[in-house]
């Protein structure tokens, strides 16, 4: 590709045709996807070699890595936080999948449950190489991945996993094994992962070099001890590749038991058995004895790739009754699922393909109490910390936090939860207002800080109406979400489906 030599590299970077680059790469990715659907491995590998050698692909990889790298915690051993346009173009020219890798900086991050997990940060150059390789490998595996895998995949989200569970449980109460994989990524066996990838030799060599790269922790570099690093752009794809085949393995076991006469006819459901999001998954089955047999098969399958189910965060529960002292229902991705028996004389009618079926109980999906309480504590700490700051700054800081929780739980039974959140945060905002004006009356404070906006009273708003803080909407949007179709992918070329998908979802206003 030729560029004008009379302009500087900074001007050259700003004048690049990004839309043209995206369209060119997307066409090749769609061809890789189609070839993978046809099991044409020769065409897949040939197109992947073409993609990683294209200059537009290298520009997109460098742009994605260099312009989205925020925060010093995401800096590798090279210490590079950002790149200038000149440095980006220089990186593009020397970017190549060559099978080499620099050492990885290791840090620890704390999850919501307080557990610290290791995170490995590659250098800027290695991050760009990983993203370049990701653009070539992802379309191939999107054509292979199982339909009920929703984590770290384009076009899929937590809401799709939630809706999949809802569709499975809405007709009948069942047993559920809610599982979490213990130390899921660091313990993945390298050989089994590379064998499952079954990719081009140079790709295999490059990925193997990242897996075996030296680890730098607090300035000290050591050789890799077999731990699989997690934190680069290609890590989520490798996770899904390692766990690919779990759903198929469970279904094959059930069909084998059915054909041998160990299971009664009709005991193998035609709908989804496993719903997985990264290292969290649920196995849903109506019979406890068969579910326990499935768990042994799953444990053996995971053991072969170096993984183990966490005993502390995994349990068998029933959605309608207590089982082994466990509470009714289960929590998955911050959603609480359970069945509730209908009152005397009350029946819910479910309409299937052929007729109306009476149900004696209803399925509830609510926000998890623990997640909501941590959210309230976070908002409370922010308001307390910002007591000396202007109202506009507080509103600007709280808006995305409150909007995030509202949108995440918009499609659940959220009325009582949002009412509770509104009450707790309203009292916290009142304390904020009173502490700022201790000599003023409450009537004066209410007039200054709270307004009526769009028909809702007690809106935390500035006197000049420049900014306002909407609290949680108590509307219930359940059954409004449209789950992604099982085998659909953004690389399948069906632009009509993906352009209309988000229009069909009734997002809260």
C-alpha cells in the first residue's frame, strides 16, 4: 500500500481510511467463517495467512491496542503507556507474527468476592501481535463454538445467558448444578490447548511462545512454571477454545445412556443442558440421579485439560424446593433464579407450539441481593467522599454507575429491588445536602437540591437545570429481551439480522 511521502507520519495516521480498512478485513473474516462452516481447513489457513500479512490489519491492531491502553496497571514490562502517531506507524512496519515473545508483567486484581486473581500484561508490541492473530483466529472458531457459550464472544452478552436459562426453566422446575471452575485459566494444560487449536505451525509457535514467556513480578523475572498467562487480547479466545466441547460431551453421554437402556425414553431433553459464560456454567436437568452422573463425566473431562471445579462456589440446587439444606434457586452472573408456587385458585398458562399448558408455579428472575448491596455501598462511599465537592461533579460521577446497574437488571423482576435502591440512595443524598448546609432548614435544602423532572419528583438536580441524576426506574421489562439465535455470529455476513437485532430489544428509557 502506498502513501503520500510529502506529509508527516502524524498527518498520515490521521488521514488513514479506517472505514475502508474495516470493510476490507471484515470481508476476509467472513470468508474465513464460511470456509470454517464448510470444514475447508485449507481455505481457512490460506485466508488467515493473507489477513495477518495485510497492512490494514496491522494498522487496525495497532490502533486498537495503542489508543485503548489506559491506566498504568495495564502497562507491560516495556513501560509504554501510549504511543504517538509516529510511533504507531513505526510499530505497524515492524509488526510480524514471528514466534517470539517478550516477558509478561504479572499483577493481581481483586474480584467482587474479595478473591485475588493473577493478571498477565504483555508488552505493547506483543499486545498488537495478539490482536492481529485474534482477527485471524476468531472467525474460524466462531463457526465452531457451541451455541450455549456466551462469554467473551462478539455479539453475545450476559443477557443472552440469562435469557437462555429463563427459556429452559420457564416451563418446569428442575435441578441445577451451578459451577465455577477453580483457578480456571492459569491451570489450563498447554499441550491440550495447542492440540485443540490445530492451527498453522507459525501460529502455534507464536501462541506457545506467549504461554511459555517469562513472568516479571515486582521487577523480578522468572521462567514460566507452566502457568497459562491471562490478560492479553487473545486470552479470552483461548479460554473458549479450551472449554469448547463440554456441551457436546454431556449430550453424547446422555445419548449413550439412552441407547443402552440406562435411561427411560424421553429423558434426554431437546433444549439446552449447559449454559456457560467463561468459567461459570450451569447444568440444568430434571432428574437428580442423572445430574450426579453427568457431574462425574464433566469432572473427568475438565481434568484432562488441567481444570477442576471449585468445591466452595459450586452446588446442586432445585429451583422450587430445598435440596441438602441449600436455599431454593441459584445465582448466576448476578441474577437469582427460582420458582414460586401459585396461590390457591391461581394458574399461569404457558402457550407452546400446540396448546396452552397450565403451570402451578412461576419462574422469577431477580437481581442478586449481594450484588445490589455492594453497589449501594459503593454509591454511599462515593457520596460520602464527595461531600466537599460541587453537586455537578457528584452527578457526573454517579450517573454511569446508576445507569449501569439499571440497564443490567432492566429485564428482570426489578421493581422491589429498585425501590430499595432508590430509598437508600435518596437518604444518602439528603445527608450529603444537609452536611453541606448545616445552618439551613430542610425545606430550603430540598428546594435547592431536588426538583420535579419528566413527571418524577425528588430528582437530584442542579438549580440551573444543567444536570440531573435519574435514580433507578422501577419499570419491569421482563420477557422483552430477544436472545441471539444459537448459531448466529457477526462474521456470518447476515447484516440484516444484526442491524435489526438491537431494534427488537425493548431497552428501558
